[in-house]
């Protein structure tokens, strides 16, 4: 075999994203993980039975075609699975080992490899504290929220790794809310012994010292599942067990979610993770480049940090793509070549991030004419979207303050004041902050 199968699969995922479009890709393949390669068969892990079945029926042929194109092997096939990767966790009161039912405990997701910055320092400190000592009322539950790919999963898996390595007398259950729902529905199967299966299902959680649930926002709108989770939550909490949850938004913005669950989620420690700043992005890039044994000139590293801004996952994906191009296509990583690769990697989103498209998106979101944002009116309904446009142009493009000001017919000091004003409003108003994050994510695709 003349290729590294994990690199090949990573490269095929990037091509699949371009062919499928970001929306479909994010829904079905963004969490795909390479498991193994054996005699022409790629085994790929997905985080639920639903995803594995859907991808098998709808995208298997396309992915096999991409894999054959990259490898040059016409017999290559792909198999999708949601089966857990088995990990031993330790004993509880000398009883049998507890089951870890997740396929996403990654070896590199440990505390030592988490890059801290102003955007995530409180979340890191709290997660670290919870890993060392569970059940404190001030940090139970621990609720971590933030956008996609910012490090929430890294932190909660770091907690799980720490328990596994340093507390063999403790057990944890790590699961996504989607897998929780799937397991619950399976336990309700009328063709089986429902009462027995439901008790087995509940015991998987009751017997854990740590319940770690990712993407809890997917419980929204599922009333019976919320009711079950509420009682499990109370049972664990009253026995001093630690509960750790992640979400893409704070508890009070998850809709529709029962008020009693919102109250429980807010009763401990609620912390957020923001997009990384330039210095943090540089540190993340340097760590990832070292892992991949890639040496780049400083101007290329700085270009990557300035250009790939959305989240940590996007940064890591960019380095993975560069590594794949080196190993598979033997491409020299000059600044020109890197610029070309990254432009393709960011796809349509990078090409549409310009003053016109950003102001149009902001105008549509606030319900105002985008042309009015470049005018002289200073009414609040125009002024705020104008300031948001300036803020996003500075955040998502490489334009200088002077260039942004020129687009709006203002000077650079006006742009600087607008950025400060939007930052202040986001800090004071969580609903306004959510609006900005929603516009940002829609622009990034």
C-alpha cells in the first residue's frame, strides 16, 4: 500500500464537502472518523446508528468513488459503523467493569494538549477542577457552551481520560444526546421485554460517577426524553455524582426545553468558549504542525492563523489537508501553494466573505436594506446593523480598518468604535450575542 489510509480519507472528506455542500456535509459527515483499513476496506465511524444507516444508503457510492480516485485502487470499499471502540474504565466496588458506550474518546483529547487562551481559560480551569474532584455544588452540573469546533468536546473527553487514568475506582458514562435518545427508543421496543430493557438502560447511567453528555441541545422538543433525563439527573445529583454537559448555546436559549431542566442546568457552573484569538490560533497551529512533522515558514503560519478563523476544528482540518497533500501528492508548501489549497479548503465561504456579501447577510438578518448601511442615517435600526457589519468584516476578512471604513464612507476610528460597541453589546446581552454568532456561522457555511 503506497498511501496512508487516514490521510486519504481526510482528503476525500474535504472533496466530499465541496461536492455535497456545507449544510449536508455538516449534518451527516462532519463527525466521521477513520477507524481502520484492511485489505482494501475503509472502516469509518459515525456517532449514531441513524447517521451510519443514512450515510450508507445515500453517500456510500460517492465516497467509494472518491477513495478509488485518490488511491488508484478500483477495488476499494467503505463500511460505516456506529459501534463503540472498547475501552476499559475500572472497577466499582470490586464489581464488573462499567461499559463506555461512545466511539469518540480520542487519545489526543487530554488536558495537556488543550491550548488555553482568553477565549477558553475559565472553561479549562473548571473542567480541570471537576476532573480532579467531583460533585461540588458550585460546579455540578458543569455546563459548557459555545459554537461548533471550539473545544467543548476536547475538554469533556479530557475529563474522561483523567478519570480513566487516575481514578480507577470511578466510572463515567460519555454519550451524545442523540445516542441517548437512540438508546432510549431502543429500550422502548414493544417486541422486547420493555420493563427489563428500560431498567438496564437506566442502570447504565445510575451506576456512573460521572455522566458526560455532549450536545444536550438535541433534547429540545423531545418531551418524554426530557422527562426521563430530568429524573436521571436528579438521581445522580442527589447521590453526589458529577454531571457534565455541552451545548451550542446557554441553557436559557435552548428551545423548547422544559423550565425545570433549564433550572437544573443553570444551578451549577455555566461557562462558554469563544472563537480563538490570533495568538491562540498561532499556538494551536504550531502544536498541530509539530504533530504532523511539518515545517512551514513563519509567514505561511501567520497567513494560516489570519485566514482560518472560524474555530479550532477548521484550523486542525487545514493542517490535516496540508499534510495529506504533502504525503499523497508531494506538493511543495510555498506560500502560493498553501494559499491555493486553503482557498479551496474554505470553499465558497471564503470567496463570499467580502463587504457586499457580509452587509447583505446582516441586512437580511436585521430586516433592513443593505444599501442603507452605507448611507448617512444614524437611526438605531440602521446604526446597529452597520456596526455589526463592520465588526464581522474585521473578524472574517483581512481588510484593514481603513479599508472597511472606506466601504462605508467613514474613517478607521468609526470602525474601531463600532467594533468596541458590538463587543460591549455582546458581553451585556446574550440574545444579541447569539444573533451575531448565528450570522457569523451562516456566512462561514
